[in-house]
C-alpha cells in the first residue's frame, strides 16, 4: 500500500478508535468496566512505588492480625501485609495474560481466517483436531504441558497462548465464512490477488471487530486460568505475591481470619468484572452481538 | 370469493380507506422530528386499483403499511389519520386491529414466496390463514383451501396441498401467498412489490391474475411498486411519491403517457424501453433525506424547471379540472420536458474482421459434484450439465448481451470466463490465441488484467471496510505497481472518469448512494485498463433513475476505451439499450443469437418470442402476450430441445428427442430450433 492510502487508513483508524472509546464510556456499564480495567493496569505499574510495606517482610508477632490503621487489610499467616501483597498481586497475572492474550488471538485468528478462506480437506482435518482439543478439560491439557516443561513465566505464556488460541480459530473461521461468500472477495480472486493479500485487505478488516471482542473475553478467562494454576501451585512460586497463591495460602484460616482471602478475591473479581463489562460495551460499540459473534 | 359483497353496492359514496393529511416521522439523532411521510391524502374505493409509485426511500411502503395501522419501529404519527371505514386505525385497540388486519385488509409482502414456512405443506399453511381470518367452520377448511388454490390458477390443487414450498416455482409460491391473502375475503388487498424478483414471464402472469381477481371480487387493490411497467398493467389510478410526498396523482393513462410533474416525467424518461432508439436519460442528483427539504419543493434541487419560488415555498397539492392533483408551482411548463432521452443508442453491427476478443468453444459447465461412490469409481456425475454447448465470438469493442430468466446460466457463463468457475469441458480462446487457463490461479497477471468483472450489487462487491481510495488501489497496485503521488493521481483520474469528485477518495462505501457505489465498482474494473468487462446484472440493484446514469456511463466508457462487454441481464430493455448483439439463453443452452436490432424486431426462436411478449412496458396501450406457462423447471431435459416442455410451437416427438440444429441467416442471426428461421411464429405481435 502507498503513503497516501496508508495515511488515510491511519487517520480513519485513529478517529474510529476515538469514536469506539467514546461509545464505550457513554454506556454506564462500559464506563464502570473501563474504569476498573484502567485502575488495575495503573496499579500494576505503580504498585512497587506506592505499596506501604515490602511484600517479603515477615513479622511473626503480627501473624493473622486483624485489619487496622497500620495494616489496612490485616496480615497473613506469616505476618506479611495483605494490602501491599494485594496491590502487587496482579502484576504477574497481568504480565503473563497481557502477552499471552494478543498472541493467542493473533495465531488463532490468522489460522481461523486462513482455514475459512482455504476450506477443503485441510480445513476439514484441522477443525476435527480443534474439536478434539476442545473436548478435553483445559486443566488437564495445561497440567500435562506444565508437568512436562515445568512452571515459570517462560512456560506459562506460550502454554496459555497456545490453548487459548484454539477456540479463537473457531470464532475467526466462522466470521470469515460470512465474509468469504461476499462478492468483494470473489472480485479480489478474479483480479488474481494471492491468499495472503485477500486475507490482509479483504478479510481481516471485516473480522477484526469480532476478534477484538473475542480477545477481551479470552483475556478474562485467561486471568482466571492463571489464578487457578497459581492456586493449585503450578503458577507463580512463592514468595512472589499473586492473588491465586494468596487465596490458596489464606484458605486454611478463612474461618477465623477471612481478611487474608478478602483482598485478593476482591481484586481478582473486580478485574474480571471490569474486563467483561468492557468487552460487552465494546461489542455493542462495534455493532457485534456477542450472542452471534459475527461481524455485521 | 363472492362478487356480491355489501360494500361494493355503495362503493362510490364512501371510501374504504381514507388517509387524511397523514404525516409520519421519527426522532432524529439531534432530537429533531424528521418526517418520512408528509401530508398524505389518499382515498381508496371498493373495486379500485391504486398504484403507489416511487423510488427506494420515497415512503411508498410506509404509506401502504400505515393503511393497516402498522408503523415500522421508531416511527410515529405526527399528524392526520389513516381510516378504514371511518375508524382511525391508529386509535384502534390491538383486538380491533387484529380483526381488520388479514380479514378486511390483507397484505402480500415483497418476496412473499420466501415468507412461506419451508417445512410445512402448502395445504396446512393456507388452512392456517383460513383458521385465523375466515368465519368458515373448520370442517370446510380443506375444501376451501383447494378452492382458493384453484382461484389463483395453480395447476392440480389436490396434489399441490401436499407439496412443500421448495417444490414450487417462484411464481407458484407467489400464487400461494396470494391465496393465503384471499383466505379472509378481504375488501382491500395491499401488495408490496408483488412481482419484484420474479422472472418476466412469471410477472406478467401474476399481474394478469391479480387484475382479474380484482375485477371478479370488487376488491380494492393497492400496488406498491417501483416498476411503472407493472403499474401500467394493473392500476386505474396512480400516485407518484417523492421524498415522502405525493407529488402527482391521476389516472394511470394520464400519468404514464403525459405526466405533468417534472419528477414523473424524469422518471419515465429514465426507463429503458424496447422500442426506443435512444438511451434512457438519468435524473441527476439524489432525493433529499428526511428533514432536509424544509420549506422548499422536495424536487427543486434536481428539477430542470426550478425557479427561486421553488426553494422558498413548498408547493401545495393542487387539484386540477382534468382530475389530476399535482404538487408543483409550474406544472403547466412541465409538458415541455422530454419524455425520452436524446442520446442515440450506439448499437452497431461490427464487421467480423477476424480479430475476436474472446471466443467460447463448446463450453459445458456443471455444478454437480461427484458423490463418494463416483469418486471411488472415478466416474463423472451423470446428470445433465447446467450449461451446455455454449459457442460465441465476441469482437473487439463489441457488446454482447446475454439474456434469460433466472437459472438460465447467464452468471455461470460469466464466472467461467472470469476464471472463477472451471468448465467441465470446452475452451475459452483469447484474441485468437491459445485457450485461457480455466482457473484464476493458472492465469498470468496480464491475462487477469484484461478481463474484469462488475458485480450486481455494489453493497456486496465493495469491501465495507475500505475507503474508495483503498478499493481503487487494489488493481492499480496489483497490475501497475503504482505508488504515492502517481497512485493518487490515477485514483482521481479514475473517479473523474466515472463522474465522481476527488474528495470521494476518503469515503467508505456506506457513505455513498447506491449509484455512486456502483460507479466506484465500475471505476475499479476500468482501473485495470481491461479489454473485456463482464457486467453481471450491474443495474438490477439500482433505482431506475440511477440505472440510466450507470448505463450512460458504461456506454461512454466503451466509446472512449474500445472495451468489449459481455452484458448479462434479465431485463430485456436494459440489454437492448447497450448491446450490439444479443444471445438468448434458456436452461443453460443458447436459443438465439444475433444483432440486437434483428433479434428484437424479428425474434425467431419461440422462447425469445415468449420473453419479449412478456415484457412489461410503462405504456397502458401495450399488453403483454402470455404464451408459455410459468412452470418450475429444475433441470434441463436429457434429450432434444431445452425449451420443449414450455414451447407453444412444439412439433412433439422431433423436439423432444432431437437436439435442434443451428440455423443461420446472412446477417449473423441464428437460432437453434427445428422450425425454419424467421418463420417460427404465428403469434407475432
């Protein structure tokens, strides 16, 4: 594409991003959702500078101490400050899912669009493999890989990206099928454009919105998956603060020291709710009905 | 249906439907009220057939639905009433409305054939209409169903009740929908584009049936249509709508022969006709959006007669002594406006010097895919091919029109020329050289560049996410590798050739009108500097006035660049306007081919005769000749002539068993028929 066309495309992309953001904020649910997400992202960046205590500070005298004016959310079973650990507890999760989600959407999306365009036997075979994958419980698949390759960010990011890209294939393929049947794709074929050119110029712009909304949804599910893995002990290793891990640690004392669970639970659920609300508002702003998951 | 209905006795005294100063509108984005119908007055008496004519967006369907007290979502009544026998439909309760709708006022919606439930048998669907809208006891329903199906002249109603909708032809489905509307013995029948989307021969039959039903039963009929040809067949009086107003009202003859409103005259001039020697003339500009007119005449911007008064004072609807009513300050001058275009049609007979652009040799195409067993055994599918034995030559700069009804294989042939569909056998020869590879993937960039295709509906053929500049950049970058300033300059030049200003570059297709979109599609095809442009029903998704502009544009582009066209259309008058030669297709087989002039004045194949006879012209003095029945032909016959089942001139055994030979005349006119050339028809009109 040329300079003129690119600058025009950029201009229209920029204005449409502004328009969509404005539309999201104009809906109460969207405004609340976006607010929650933005606050969480900001905290993840600045929490090391604002956390009142070091997350590693052990203090046996303050074991399971109630919330008070110094330790706002009390202390955990090792006497660490729950508030500081909650502030810091989302960083790993947001880092891992923040990288894994776009990777999942990109590879799943591209594969889905390609299969939707190509069709035929390759499509048939790969989709049956996808079906087989989707029929297995996610935790089982995940644990097999983690047990084989070990834990840690270097394993978790590709693992999550791989497994969460698979359902995206279906979405992208279905959205592509709606577009492929239209005459402008036929026109591009008749002109002699290659498959990649057709994907990039004709299909992707029409599937993009569906993928954006799908990506937002995948993000919230991936956060839950990541926290679940931490909860089970396969995610972040102690003493790094992490919501899933904190809930796992504090679970045993829930009956008499519920504050240990309260902080990470509120943090995790407010982030998930925020993402879900934003995704819903985004779908409406883009004119996509999430029930149909197809671009207009 | 009995002819002795109580209301037909006092028909002329009180109207059945009286629309009084009705305005309907919606609340716009900025909170202002925008009107889609403005001050409509309309009376419909028993036994009368009224046509509501206008282009898309003129409010004609909204008005027809308002007569039933129905408003589309978001619309509300701003002023006035829509009365059925004195009762304002908009003040009725739900129960009262349900009494009237279906029972007293029945609606036949557009594409009603498709609104039949595909999984229920015809008999049960018609019986359901009876259960809802008829007072007959349930035991009589099944016999009444058969009566109704007979009344709409469906063949063999007793077996038909057990059929499913997909087993019927489009025309038969439409007849079933009419039968269902008749179930409640309504006194008013509203028909929303009743024949749009049907084949020409079917259209003529349906309209004939409807006008006879009206005569027999004394029902009042309201036809909503963009097609003045259909209106001319069935209506006594006509109301022409423009931008939510009735601009002209009068008898069908007055309005079709010599209308006194500038818009109506422009509309008539934009319709291509079989006998015209000129191209239809386009109406420039576009109708105003709701709320755009304010205190001016809605048509002022596009009107050739517009004077300062037209933009400052909205003309009232004036009733004239002649019985017409017109909304124009200067209606007396309107008669000076021409009723036909002034640009001569450029159809030529080109001398065959031997340099053909394209030659099709024995092209056969089949959609049938080999089944699993066939694949295993390596057999070819046994069914008769969809398109068979197509041969024609296209000279350089020549336009060949391909006409035929739906399913005749017109578009299929185009797709195979474009390489989108591989023929089963046969060759596509390019400029007397070697055969073109069958599929796009195997053609060279130069071969691809020379053949371009324009599709039917620009909403489908333009990517909604690309700006006009990006759309035009596709072929320019692909074939010529243009970049930067050169690309931009070429884009502006192309837009100029299709008469669009340069600032359209940044628009998305959704920001263009239908005609503008199709012009962008034309520009995209010509961006490749092609030798051959394939036009697939390029005007059928457009309004008539816009259609004329696109035809004119294609004609100009052909003169400038000596491009050859293959022009596919179901509309014989449109094909006539542009083609040098015409080929008539039936069931994927060529019936007749020859110079346009000769084929249209001396149609020699019985099918061409049937087709031309059924064309609806916007002229109350021509009547279509209905010869062959409209029956569903799912597949062409195995042996003999393709037209054998419907041919009014069939010779029997010979036609059914022997493939007819080609017969040529000296002027290049040829038919494929057992009957002698130019001597086929005692039915000549």
